[in-house]
């Protein structure tokens, strides 16, 4: 059974807790096993890369690390403010996410 989360890949989110509080970015990936998300440009870490046959120079690179999913909140695409989400049926009876702040469907 798959877990249901309040955000999806490609959503714009804001960090609401931790060292990166207030930063915004789009969700690049969701790591469901660990309940974490990777947000573009947030929680950057330094990784030391060993030289390989493809990259003989090796070096140091910066990349995003995961943030717990409870520490990010969806940014409402219409108003630009953070919002909680819910699920309710549309005209066709299909469950869709909606913004609790603006009461508009998301996506």
C-alpha cells in the first residue's frame, strides 16, 4: 500500500521548521520510505567525490539533502501563501487535493 502525502513532486513548498525555515523551492523527489522530500536549492550539503574512470578529477560537489515531509508546507499556486491541504470530490466524483485557505482545487 502506498502512503498518501500532502505534497507531490513538482509542487512549490516552503520550509516551516529547522535551519532553512522560510526558504521556498520545488519538490524534486519524495522519499516515501523515510518520509522525506528533496527540495530544489534547500538543505545543500557538500559531498566529496572520489576520482573514477569517467571523472578522473573527482572533487567536491554540492547537492540537496532530504528534509522531513512534516517540515515543509505547500504554497498555494493561486495566492502564493502557505496552506494546508485536504481532499474532496470534484464534479466527476474523483478525489482531488484542495487548498484549505482558498478552498480551490490544486492541479
